């Protein structure tokens, strides 16, 4: 019997070390890995992801990075600029994802590195450290989508 699924909203955030494609790619990749692995998600379960970035990040689009990682055109992805608030965390990338999770599954909202200061109760790393541990059997972005390649 297939477990009941519920549409859930998942939040997360991280920071990029600099405003360059390489740093933003590394930050988004780590955030996506944490989101997917800690919530035991496959790309087919993700409905949409909205990324917001602070105004000091303009070197590339986080959604384009996520699309490459998910290897799936069936996920609605969007980028927008975060509202400017004096004293906000610099070089911050936030996400709001909608995904199908098993009804009894507790969602994990990954806040990484410096962004863990925004939600210490949801931090997966200590401030200043951007390496997150992933659970066994974690999502592998290099593996691409599940199923027969002819299906995609």
C-alpha cells in the first residue's frame, strides 16, 4: 500500500561566500542537497521552489543551478530579490519549496552556515561553517531523476 502524501511547504537558507557564479553555485548546491536528503525527496516529489536573494547577489540565477541539479523540467522554479531590510544578513539565499511528503514525515527546514542565525532552531550547521552532514541513503544530485532515462 502506498503511504498517503501531503503537500508541504519547506523553508531553508544559506549564504554565498562571494557574489560570483562559483560561490553561489556552491551555496545553492549545498542547500539543495540538504533540502532533498534530509526530507528524503526525489525530484518527482518537488512541485516548486522559489529562491530569494539579497540585493548583493546578482552574478547568476539560483533557479538555474537547481534545475541543473534536479535534472527535471517538471519543477516550477523562480528567482526573486529579497526585500531589503537594514541590517539583513548579506549574500543570503532563501528558498520556499513545495513538495509531496509522507503524511507522518516531519519536514526538515535546512538553515546552513551564516543563515543558521536566522533560525537557530532549524540550523543544520554552526554559523561560519558551510558543510552539512547528509543522512544515509541521501539524494544524489549526480544520479539524476529516478526511473528509466527514456521516461525523461
